[in-house]
């Protein structure tokens, strides 16, 4: 009699496998929408028999164009080319691609996945993944809310320039307007070198600069002098907010159709400008200046900081917008994140050729070095480029083309950011805000509040407020802070393998390990390093390197930055305080994505403790109790932050004054800057007469 020995698994191994399989099933079931339910449906809605419906993209191309329009924006056109030139040309691409593959693409991929997997917005998705760190979502919403207030002001300026371009003669081409000063000098006179050398030209300005500072902005002496409201800019701001509202008020079904035009037309116009720029004389010198590599610049930490912040800005990550767009995807949809990433970075790179070819032509026409005409940000869009089009044939046509492109690029980004903000807030109260026309009314309310806040930036001192928001409210420090916690929570608390299980359930296969390693190690290290260097290399805000902001304004700026960063620890404290039981049990409970009465809650022997805010036996959801508590403590924290920032800035200023050598003039509003009117046209006529000789009366040569 023979026996066949069949190897059998021990009971311990079988139990381990069963536990792992149950754990995988739990994470799949706990996050993805339940079959037959509308994603985001809550028990109280089901009891009424009226579950609120969540929209989905009509087609795959709607999502692709919306994301493309969202992160291909103004930063690709006016920020990346200048950073590339300033930080070593082609050598800048080395840190850029390191941050792209080590930080930008992994975080972008992560946010889209979480949104699609959970079918939740930027706040409630983190409620499902890790309730203790749901402050990540609140931090993102604070950042994007502040960003929406000031970003659209750029579109108001572009709209004003677009309307002014419909003239036979561009108003910034000559010095014969009411806003021009006796110190305005046209380029035809600058070309007369013999006359140029004999004049005291230190106080002369160009007509395009005076149009920008004296007509568009009517720039005041500083942030302490806000001045009156610029009604023309206020109407332009109202116009772009109305366009934004009517493009998103019906949700993704309307947004998905609008982007067919707004996301594709700017690419066509950018291509036209590229071809035109490459055919201009001097274009080759401009492109060489743009890409000439300087490897020695890689030793400067500021180069790496610029690369990291540019990646996070251009990919619109850490704002909750990509998560919200992903939440409208169908569950089995395989999103084209890699293709979209290549499109974004490729647009940045190609736009550099379009911009610097025209700047090379501009430098050749003026007989100056390209470094003297290279600008970034508003200086490029509203000074350098408008000046360049006045030197081209058909200047009106090229001006209209450029500002339409600028307006559409910005509108796309504004659509996505506002949609992300609205989706995240609506998902907090879906049973209330998704009924009837409440969502449309809520969008109108958000847009109205943002418009009223934006009016502070279209006053005579509004440019100083705009710069304050741009420098602090949505700074790289805030984005790096959010990105670090996103990767930390997914990789080390929820588990990269668990998320990979969800991805496999959605698209049928597991991605390569690169993303998993990036979330766990590479991206957090890059974020921490860039965050620390940003604080070490911090330079207080100035306007045009002339006007130094007062201490209270710097304190206000840091308060704007901390208003988002404080959300993460603040929500952690609120969650822990509102959950009952011993501290370690509460901590374990809040770190676990769970559903009550499931084995996973008790798998480690932990008792089930309910939160004060959720007694319905389902996933931990934010309710009015948590939101109201957060608002109460949030206001207290913001006030404390303001006081700390003001005291710190005052102390540093006192310390700097003590260290200043005797006899040296203190820093502040530098009225001696009147000898540089190209950068400071705020000086009064009396101050100019004290500092300079009277302006000679010169007629332009025939």
C-alpha cells in the first residue's frame, strides 16, 4: 500500500494569505463606489429615495482637454522660458526633468487616481483614505480659493489690452497720450545714437511702460496708498468672471464642451506665433540665448528651487483640481496621465522658442542685449511682448492674436481651478447642494465673493496686493507642504500596494514600480529639500526691486501662506479631540480607512469608537460639526499666525537696523529710485524736478 505525499500549506500560511486577500478586498470595497449607487451617495439620501447624482464626463476626450487646459496656462508661456534662460539655459532642463519625473508626474498621477478611485472631490477623498489627514484636502481648497481670487486679475488685464488693441494705432506705441510724461521717449529716438548719447537719458521711459504703469494700473506710491477703484479694470474683471461662471455652472457637461475650443485654439495661435517668431531677423540669437547651457549654474540651490516650484505650478497639483477632474471619470477609465504630462512640459519648452525668437528680434531692433529685454510674468506679457508687436508689420493683428491666446490660456486654468474648488465643497454636502438649482446658486455665490475680493487688486494700489498674493498665497512652499503629506499618507499609511490593487481593479493591470517608489521616497525627499532651501533662501517681497513692502504687509503675506499650511495639523487635532477612547486607539482608528461593523476595523483587536461627528455607521464623513469647529479654530490660528509674523518681521527689521553701518540710509520706499523711471513711475513731478534736469523738448525725426 503506497502513500502519495502532497505538500500542504500550514494553517498559519493559509491564515496569512486569507488575511491579505481580505485586506485587498476591503480596500477595494471601502473606496470605490458601491454598485448601483451614485458616487458620493449618503445613507440619509438613500432613506429619502433620492440619491444625488454625480455627473460623469461625456467622453474620454472631455477629460483630456479639461486637464490639458487646466495645467497648460500662463506659467508655460511667461514663466518657464524666463527661468530656463536665467538658470543656465539648456542646463536648467536637468533639474527640471529630475523634478518632473521625481515629483510632478507622480503627484499628478496620484491625484487623478485618487479622484477616479473614490469618485470624491479634493476633501472627501482624503476622508476615505485617511480621516486623520483629511486636512490635506482643506489645505488644497484654501490654496485654490486664494489662487482663484488673484489669478483671474491677470485675465482682466489681458482683456483690457485686447480691447485696446482694436485700434489702427496701438496706444502703447507712441508718447502722444494724456497719460504720458515729458520723459516718455519712443524707440525711433533711441535709434538715433548721436542724439541718445548727448542726452541725460537716465530718466526717460518707454511708451509701453508708461501705458502699463500710468494708464492700466495708475500705480500709487505703495500698498499703504490703495487709491481709487479702476472702473475699467473692474468691468473687465466682471466680464471674465461672468464668462467663467457660465462655462462651469452646469458642471462638467458644460465645461467638457467649452474646452473643445478654449483648450485647442491657444495651441493653434501659439504655433502661429512660433512660425512668425522664427521668421523674424534676430530670432536665432534669441533662441541661442534661451538654450545656451551654463553647467556652472547647477551649483546654485536657487536653480533647483525654481525647477521644483515651476513643476508644481505648471501641473496644477496640490490644488484639489486634478482630483476633482479625476472624480468625474468612469471607474474603468484608463486616464492618459503620461501623455498629458508630455503635452504640458512640451508646451513649456516650445513656447520658449516662440517667446525668445521675438525677444531676439526686439533686441536687434533696439540695438541692445537680449538680457535687457528678457522679462518674466506680467513684465513679459504686458511690457516686453506689446513692445515687440509695435516693431512688427501689422502690429494690431499680432497684438489681438497674442492677447486672445493669453486670455484663453488663462480661462482654461481658471475653469479647472474653480471647478475643483466647487466640486470639493459640494461633495461635503451632496444631499443639500446637488438638489435643484442649489449648485448653480452656490457657484454664483463663490464667484461673487471672489470677484469682490479681487476688486482690491484693480485699485491704484492693487498691483501691490496682487504681488502679495502671488508671492505668498499660492507659493511653492505651500504646494510642497501639501505634496509631501499626500505622498506620505498614500505610501506609508494607506499603503502603495493597496492603491496599486485599486488601480489594477480599475484598468486591469498594475503600473510599474516607479510611481510607488516615488511616492515613498523620491517625491518626499525632493519636497523636503526644496521646502528647506526655499525658507533658507527666502528674500522679502519687493516690487520691481525698488519698492520694499512694509513689515505689516510681509506679515500679512506669511499669514496667507500659513492659512493653508495650518489646515493639516489643525484638522488632526480636531479629529483626535472629537473621537472617543484611549489616545492610541483613537489614533489607529483615524489612520484606518474603514466601514463600521466590518472585520477590518477589529482585525488588530481595536475596539470600535465612534466620532462625535459621525454616528451613522458608515465612512467618516465631514459634517457641519467638524466644519464649524474647524472654522472656529482656524480663525484663531490665523490671528495667532498674523501676530507671530508681525512680531517676527518687526524683530528682524530692528535687528537689521542695529546692524546697519552708521550713516547708511535706511531701507524702505526708495524715493531716490526716481532716477530709474522705467522701473518706478510713481515719483511725483516735484521729486523728479529735484533729482533731474528738466526734460529737453525733442521732436522725433521724420
